[in-house]
C-alpha cells in the first residue's frame, strides 16, 4: 500500500495566533518585517520527523516555499514537498482543489485550523481514507493530534 500523506498547514497549526502571549513551549521569531512574530514550538520538529516515519509529510500552507526556507530550520527538519497555494489572501476553500490534486487517491490526513464545509465534503466523499484534524488556532498542534494521526496511518498499513 502507498504510504498515506500528512498535509500540514502552518498558521494556526504550527504558529498559533489569536492570543496576546504564546502558548507554553512556544518562542516568538520575527521572520516577516512589519508582521506579527511567528510562534514556534521546537517539539513540533520531532513530532513531524516521527510522523514522517509512517506518512509522507507535505506543506499545505500559504507560506509555500517559505515554510522550508524559514520554518524548517527553526524546527530542525528537512525540507518537505510543498503544495503551492495561491498568493495570500485567499479563501480557505481555495486549498481543496490543490490538495485534492496532490493527494489523488492516496490516504491523507490534513491538519488545518480552517477546514471549511467544502473540506469536510471533500474528505467525506473521497474513496481513499481521509482524516481532517482541525486544531484550535490559539493552541496549535498538540501531541494528541500527532499520536492520533500516527495510529490512524499505522492502522491503514495493518489492513
């Protein structure tokens, strides 16, 4: 069986927003002039690396190539494939056709804080197993979410 995909957003997932102070475990980095600092939890790098042992991880973010250029070094991870998104700003549902084209018929887990009703419809109507994880953007990615995805991917392999 082809390895499942893990499609990974950044803002609201690896970079929590909407709070005055970053959540515990995050440090702020000024990566973009005149913009809010980017909040990074170094544990996420280890989690992504662990997930990459059972899934093929790809960026699914408006950061596009900047995810590899700016974020991957902070997380101490290797560069990941990038699903190129439109120039920001764009509606979150604009990601769906791009993600669908990338995923094709492969099982896919997609972590994004802005899953739209259209994303849920896409996931529900696919013939391949699909898992949507929608973290709270004020908290970001949790260990429980990564564990859930890894267990899900291993269960697919056991079929």
